[in-house]
């Protein structure tokens, strides 16, 4: 058994037990191979990095099922390919949709009834308020990293350079921030459904 295989098995077992160090070690072990594979398939480094992050969030979410996995590398690659495909489909759909929306806005904004424009504006304001409420739940460091990653579209490497934090710390902080944001938005949605 190779040293890498031993490291994979040891850290996979830790991950399956809910140990964050096992998650980080697996991330480090698999990252380069997953990145190379993803870039060969989709030629989009940002999409690939997003896919890797989603993969490890998913592995953390299903950690209680991981102890029964026999072929770890194949298991990780199978989930990763599925995530990459879904991420690519979403990316393509979003790009296509935004292109259509831009065309509709430039050609048909005057054609929409005033009521539709007013309703869309009000919904946009509600969403902005929810987002602000959710952001108020985050620490200053979490806000900074969310801002850099999602609003400024910075890569993890760029965030590392700017903040001086390790990529692992950035990943962990971002994961926790997204969890808080998701919880706040879900709570707001539940209250809206109860109204």
C-alpha cells in the first residue's frame, strides 16, 4: 500500500467520524488531481474550484455514510463528476438566461406593464432587506470573505494573498458564512409561507 493510499484511508476514516482535520487533509490530498481533471473537462478554473468546494461540503454533509466506502478515489471522483456537471449546467443556464434578460431589458423594458415593474421592484427590495438581515448575522471576517469571493469574484488564491489567511481557513470561514446565510433565508421563507 502506497503512502498516499494510507494517508487517504486514515484521513477518510477521520472524516467519516466527523473530524474536521480529516476533511481538510482529504481536501489537500485530492485537490490537485480534482483540479487537473476538472480543468481538462471544462476549461473553466473558477467553475472547477467551485465544484471542488461543493464536493467537500457534500462529503461533510454525508460523512455518516462514508465509512462503508471501499474504493475512496472512485467514490470521490464519481460524486465530483456529478457535481461538476450540475455546476456546469447551472453556469451555462445562468449565462444563457442573463444574455436573454439583457436582450429583453434592452428591447422590451418599455413594453412591460407598469404594475409588473412595480412588483419586481418591491420583490427586489424585499430580497435586499433579507440579504442585509442575513449579512448582519455574520462576523466582520465572514462578510469580508463573502464580499471578496462572491461580489468581487476573487479566486481563493487571490483571497489568500489579500488576507494572509490559509486557503483552509478561508474555505472554512466561507462554509460557515454560507450556512448562516442559508439558515436566515430559509427562516425568512418559512415565515413568508406561514403568512
